[in-house]
C-alpha cells in the first residue's frame, strides 16, 4: 500500500533525532509511516494525524528551511493538537513510561461553531520543547448565553468589537 501524505504535515526540527524518535514512537505510540534507511527523517502517524521529524548536519552542502539559529525550546507559540480515541489510556501509557506531562489531564469546554465540545486533554513537551496536546471529545452540548459571556470575558471582547460567530 502506498503511503498517502496528508494535506498538512508539520515537520519538527530535532536537536537529536534518535531521542525525539524514541519519545514519539516508544512513549507516545506514534507509528513509523515512512523512513528511508538510517536517514534522520521520518513520517510518523497517530490515529490519522501525521508529523515529520528531521535533523541534518548543517555542513554547508545543503541549506534547509531553517531561517536562523534555533534556541530551545523549539516551537514557541504553537501547540499541536492530536485528537485520539482514548486520551485516558494514552495518558496512563505516557505516565507508565516515565514521561511527565506539561499539564496533567483535565476537562475543558471548547467552543465549536455549533456547540460546546467537552474534551479531556493533557499537554506534554517533546525533548525539543514542542508542545503536544492530546484530546478526546467526551460530549457536546448547545452553546448558551452564559458560554458566550464567559468566552467574551475570557478573550476581552467588548460590545463594539464583537463579530458574529463563524
């Protein structure tokens, strides 16, 4: 079977490919979808989501997309969300393998266009500081005026700058 690449696949630059590869495959349970020989590059999958891990020596013979010197933690300002069928099982697996979450498992109501989606989720940092969010939708309910008021207050939306729900 031919490996099909998703329309969007984040490529995470790693300071140590083997360390990151071990973390993603043996701690988090990602599967290797594609890797050629011993190249420090791999496509990994988890429940349909895909990421790439990469690391090459910067010896001047190849110029990667890296725009400038990278400082740890990598990926500042972004987190990658992975919807999984059973976040509790993944969380227990991660803990049993000695990894420490950035934020322990909790429930949160997330606004979606047509409903509030209650999710169980936890966050963990990979060895290079990329933040990964794993979540499972546990129930949906109608959006209430109380929800809207809470969201407006949380995001400091005033009456004059409100935009319709999209």
